[in-house]
C-alpha cells in the first residue's frame, strides 16, 4: 500500500499523519512539541510507524508549521509548505465546498477565505495571541479544570458573563474580578469563550465576507465553548472535521502526494529510521556585520545538513533548500 | 563641519555625490542594522512610526563617529515624516548630542528655499554652483533609480540565482564613477546594458505590484529584502515609488512610469482626495495594476501610518470590484521575518492557484 507522510510542527503540538493513495487517513500522531521540534518529529515518526500496517510504503513526505524547514530536513521532505496553504488544502479536502476556514492553534490563529476551491484571502494574527490555545490552557489550569472539560462547562452557561477580551492579561484580571463577586464558573468560562471569539473576529475578519460552510480546525476546535461562541457570533453552523487537530499535517500529506505525482525519482523521505539519527544543533553569532545574526546549524556526524537564521543569506546551505523544496 | 544623514535606500549615493561636488565634508553612517534599530527604538517615542526610529538610530551612529552636522530631508503635507527633522533635533539634544541640524526641504516647496538650505552646508559656493551640482547629481540619482527598476523586472527571469544582484552591484559602481553630465549619460546606458545582459530563461512569472509608505518600500533592510526574495521566487515586480519620485513628487517623468496625475485619476472612484503621505497613490497604483492584469499587490506600511491605514480600509472594496488580491504587511521593530515570509509564501500560493484556475477556465 502507498502512503504519504504529512508533518506539522507548531509551537505547541507536533502532528504526523499518513494518508493512503485514496486520500484517506491511515494513522495519525498528535503530541506536544515541548520546545524540542527535532525530538518531537523523531518520536512522532517512531509512534507513527507502530500504528501502521507493515505493508505501507511512503512515497512522498511534506512538512508544514512554524518548524517546517527544520522538520523538512529531519524527515526528508519532498515539499515544504506554509501552514496557511496546508490548512486550506486539508479543509477543502474534508469539506469540498468549504468557503471559510477558522483555524486556532497553540499560538497563532488564521482565517482563510476560499471560493470555488481556491484561497482568495487570508489573515493571521499579528499583534496578539489572545484567544489561542496557550491562553485557554493557562486559564483552565488556573481554574483547576482539565482543558478537555473546559468547553463542556461553557455549554452549561445560561447567561454568559461579559469578559474584556482585547488583551489576555486584562481578560484574566476581569475573570478574577467576576469570580470574586460571585459569578457562576460556567458563565465566566462561556463569557471568556465569547470574548476570545470576538477578539478573533475583530483581529482577523474585518472587511472579509464569512460564508458557510464554515470549517473550524486546529487544537482549539476541541473546545465546545468556542465552537458554540463561533456559531452564535457568525449565525452559522460550524463544521468541525473528525481530525480537526491534525489538519495541517493532512494538508502537508496531500501536498506531498501532488508534489511527487508523475515523478520517477524516489521520495526524499528518510524512512522511519530517521528517528534513530543523531542530529546535533548548535548556534553562533555571525560577526560579519553589526547585525550579529544568530545562525543555527544542524549536523549529522560532522556533516552540515542545514544552516539558517542570517539576514543576508551567506550562511544558508543551498543544497538543503533544493533538496526539500521540490517542484511547485 | 562634518555632515551626516539618515539612510533611505540609495540616498547615501545621491548625497555622497552631491556633497563631493560641493566639497562638503561628510560622513556616511554605518549601514542600517539591528543595532541601528535598537538604538532608535530606545530613544524615539514609542508611537512614532518606524522610519523615525531607524533615522534616529542612523544619526546616533553618525554622530558617534564624529559628525557635527545633520542633514535631514523635510517633507510636504500631512505625513509625520515631514516633521521628523524637528523631532530628531529635540530627541538627539535631549540625549545630549550637540550638532547643527539643516533641514533640506524638497524643491517642491520652492527651489530657492531648497538651494538656500543647501548653501548653509556649502557657504563658499554660489547659488548657481549649487544649482548646477544638484542638476547634474539629480541625473545620476534618476539613473540609479532606473537601474533599480530594471533589476526588479529582471530578477524573476535570471537563469542563475544571484546574477541580477551581482549585475546590480556592478551597474551601481559604473554609475558612481561618472561625474560630468556626459559621463552620466553614457554610464546610464552601460549600467542598463549590464542588467540586460543577465542570462535569462523563459518562464511564466507572476506579476506583482509593491505599494505603500515610501520609507518601508525604499529601505531593503526594514522590509526584509522583500524585493530580492520575491524576485528569487520568479516574480516580476513593479514598485509605486522610487527615491527620486519621492524627492520630487511633481516630476514630469517619474521613474515608476506614467504620471502622478494619471495615478490620482485612477484612484478617484475609490479615493478622490489627498489623505497625506502616499495614501491616494497607493490606491491609484493598485487600480492601474489591477486593470493591467497583475496577479497581486503587496502593501507595506509602518505601524501607525495614518495615510496607509486609510488606503488599507478601501482594499476590500477594490478587491471585490477589480478582483485583485492584496496582502498588507505592517512593519516595525517588533516585526519578525518568519511571520512575513509565512504570509508571503501563502500569498504566492494564492496567486499561483488563482492563475491556474483562470487558465483552466479559459
């Protein structure tokens, strides 16, 4: 059986999927990045291999997410894609007539507008991470509620509290204030969900036409309270795909399949044994000019695999870029 | 007297040339770097726009190296930049620098005012000598801009990565050595020929227009070298403003092509009057390029830039009516390169897919 690997390494989670030749999901892994993207990808590959039937042969690999170039080197990618395109491809695959994609991850959020299968506009949060997964995590921990149950509390609310959502620091003090004067927990939680949705729409959706079907994906789509708040704010049904939390990786796998189509050369994928390779990363400050760029270097057994981080490009290792970029 | 000035794209070559002609002792500050920006952000008011912060950083670096006079361009109209000379003067004095500030108001305010200000830098020269130096130096500056424009149109087609950038460097060197009007004329021909000699490959490239606030557009360091990045991605570029266009907004033959009247006329259905800075030009250029069938527009503005924010609020309407994708990028000292590149990658995908779909449909 043929399979296509998709890897999405984000700030909070690292997701890997294998899609078969009919574009169906064979297996997935969802794990925390824990600030160690290389380890996360290697451990993820190991875990993924255990979940796969032995007959699967990986014909193509794609990476996305904020660590897409790094994970592209580690896994051996045929294509490296930005997360906006990857999420749009996955959403259109699962919901073919999707017109709007809401994606909220650990530390960023995106809004993608699709018309007739083509992305026509997008926005990504710039100045503020209010309303992303990390903040919800933090609030759940502060209230002593497991993050998995956070959303179901919100569903119990009959009269949501007004929470100031423009800034997470003030949202937190507002929540504390509401707790101190005796609001019910579920009303505070749902009020927070509403505030975060309001903030998301104010930051990303201004001037954009939100048409249904609206697809909601990313880790935060698990949160029933945020789903409810989006539904109410947009007055629209919100579609949450079955594998909402690994959609970036699904997109990367689909793009990998497209990238290797008709190609005779074998995939760049290094195999699941890539998990055993010992990568060494180091960094140094370039003294070439007053920019003092910090250059990151990835090596295997003394051989430089990749180098990046400079403003002028003099340290970039060209072969790597060619090896992972593939045809577009 | 030792004169220093803030950087802005190729203004260092223009001013070095002019000051040499007028025998003014000058000091080019170190190239803008992250150190420049952190110095500027430390002393400039937080809510001033990014150009002021970078300028103050440049001037501090110039003064620290021994300059005692600052030449700063002024400006017309309700864009804060025109007032920055005065703000810089006060900020730098508050820090404790002692220097003379000479504000070079653009010739559009009045040729005589402009020449008299220059004369404060070169007291031994007559107004006529200054006029001649400016006249000839200007020809060179226009040639530098024309070469830059040709570079933007060429890089997308280069066969070997980096050839255009190398040719650009050679072309600028040829121009920098020219002194007389006659030499400048032939150096211009030679420089353009150098760019045209870059070996090309045929390819179906996207066409993108770059618009927005002039400083961010003109200074590659603050816009993360976006033009080179896009050129390397195989994208043909046009830009709404070049250095000499900005210095002489009333020019009859601007380097960007067409004329400002035409651009303002094109903007009319969406924005019929001046809103400060280049707000109206931004709209006009987008409309023109949309009509010419460009694949997309990239818009740059410094955080808190009022004229460009006004322009930006009109984009959804333009996109609806003329079907042209526009990506706005807000730049200041907090902006990270990774975020800009992610958005650009996605925007390039968007334009490629849109074009593919159009091809399939026809």
